[in-house]
């Protein structure tokens, strides 16, 4: 069995540009695949990469919708 790479909340914050509270909320709600050891969240790096990819896709979709007049900011 191969070991999955993990990151901590501060490392995930650096990677995503989000606040610690946002990352913790994502862990709690299951948006990020993570587990808790004591009071510390341990997050799978692959989950963080998937989150970043999804955020970039969402931002691009909203930008193009705005240009087409489908979305008003």
C-alpha cells in the first residue's frame, strides 16, 4: 500500500489562497477529504489539488457567463 501525501491547514491555505477558517470549514463539511488527529486537520494533497481545479473552473465559468450577460455581479 502506498502512503498518500497529506498537508496541514496552514499548508492548504498557502496552496489555495483561502483563510484557515475556510479550509477548516471545507474539511468539516467534506468538501476537502481530511481527517482529524486531536485538534489538527490532516488533508489529503490530492483533495486540495481537486479543490483548486474546481475553484478555477467555477471562476472561469462565472467570468464567461458575465460576458455573455447571463450573470449580473
